[in-house]
C-alpha cells in the first residue's frame, strides 16, 4: 500500500494542501494518507515544532506532500524545513519552471552550502559556514546531468567562483562530471545568470547550483510564469521524497481563501511522477491548464476564484475534461 504523509504546516499550507490532497485522493483513493502536524503552529501550542517521532513518522511514508512552514526570526528557533531536508537527506531540490517556449529545471543542492546550519553568533560577530563537499556536489550534479540527458538538454552551472573559493570547488567538480558524462554544458556567475534567465529564458534547460543561490534563483524564475503561486518542487533523496510548493506560508494572505493552489497541485503531480503514475501527473497538469484557460484563476493571476473554488474546478475538470477548453 502506498502511504502518503501530508504536512499542511502553517499559513496558506492549511489552504493549498487540502486542495492538492483532494486532487490526489480523487486519482488515488487506494493510497493511505496520514497527517503529520509540524511547524510553527505546533510550536505555539506545544513549545516544540517537530519531534524525533515526527521525523520517524515521515520516514514511514512513500512520499510526503508538504505545504510550508513559518520560520519566525527568533534566536534559537531551528528551521523545521531544513531539519526535515537534512534528516531525510533530501539532497536534490528540483524546481521546474515551464512557460511559453521555455522549460527550465532548477536543480538546487538542498543539504549544505550556506544552509548547513554551522553557525556561531557572539555579541559582536556572526559567522555562517558555507560548506560545499565533494560528495554533496557530485551527487547533485549527477542528478542534474541525468535530468539534462533525459531531456536532451544543456546543463548550466550557476556559481560565484569569481569571489568564493567554495564555488570554485563546486564549479570545477560540476565541469569534471559534465565532461565525463559528455553532456553539453556552460557556466555562469549567478548574478548575471539571474538577469539573463529573465531576459532569455529559452536559452536555459537544466540549471545546477548551490543551496542559497538555488533558493533565490527559483523565486526569481517564478516571475517568468506569473509568480510564486505556480511553481512546484520535488525534494528527492536516495530513500525519501517530499513535494512542496516553492512558496512559503505567506502570512500576509493566509486564512483568506485567496492563495493560489496551483504550486501545491503541481507538486502533487510531481509526486505522482515519482510514484510512477505519469498519466495521473499529466492529467493533473492538463486540468490545471484547462481551468486557467477557462478564465478561472485566483487573485494573483487577476482572477476572482478562491483557493477552494479553484480546487473544485480542477476536480470537476478531471472528472469531465470536455467542459473546459483544451490546452
Ligand atoms: P512567501 O513565499 O510565503 O511569500 C512571498 C510573497 O508571495 C507574499 O507576498 C505572498 O503573499 C505571495 N505568495 C506566496 N505564495 C502564494 C500563493 N500560493 N498564492 C498567492 N500569493 C502567494 O515568502 P515569505 O513571505 O518570504 O515567507 C513567509 C514565511 O514562509 C516565512 O516564515 C518563511 O520562513 C516561510 N517559508 C517557508 C518555506 C517552506 O516551508 N518551504 C519556503 C519559503 C518561506
Ligand atoms: Mg525559498
């Protein structure tokens, strides 16, 4: 039996994840779904955002559907998202951004770099160690090479090797691996890459980069497709996999039924691909496209549909695709 852990998390996670879950349940009512309550809300109620038994529970799932978790700017509060990514060793954060004439996949290293959590703060100095390991770099670039090969595409390595030694190390390992794999590649400084990606998205295919650069680059790339409400992601390791929207808990719009659930729904589609149901995944993405083409969309896309109403429309399109325009 396929077991899906569902983590709504905080903020709009409570709104977009129920929609994504209903789409999954529609296609796969034979899966077992179970909730795992972690996050800031849990911390407010119990004083602890995530326990070891929660992590153990997540590890029993075949895949995790994840909303977003608020990380308050408090000293000593450890990010739950980072803890889960580390504990499950979800080293590859794969973020597809598809639009008119372009199909970009950002492959972000997900366990080290500036988010390694090796930090020291005193009253007059704060240090964050940027760890880039050979093992961490080899496994992320190999994942990116696999994706580029599947798509017959080019690999772009994003780095800041002109300034940071750990990025000279990252870039050189990526180039060695790309040459060994005989794959077409180029490399770019991350700041120039961020601008060029917006100006010439068609020139990009698979982009591999370190943790924080990938975090920033994927929010930037969301601009190409209409914002953060649309971009899904897969966090993949060798044993576990977690699927979540690229966006966060969006406290500014939480609880208003206006969040766009497309990123969450598409994350569910990525989950189905991972679980081997490619047809289900294709159907979900097609239904989302049909509903948007019919003019049903949330406020961020200049529509008037609520989060729940958009979800109802996607479900109705899955049940009866003929009632919506074909895309
Ligand atoms: P955010 O992604 O939550 O929001 C940025 C902006 O995009 C906001 O104006 C928001 O209203 C808008 N937005 C985001 N998702 C949307 C959607 N589905 N539909 C319509 N508009 C949407 O990022 P922000 O504000 O920097 O962070 C808020 C909280 O989320 C913080 O506590 C942060 O730590 C957390 N966060 C958690 C993540 C995770 O759990 N993986 C990822 C990013 C942030
Ligand atoms: Mg981010």
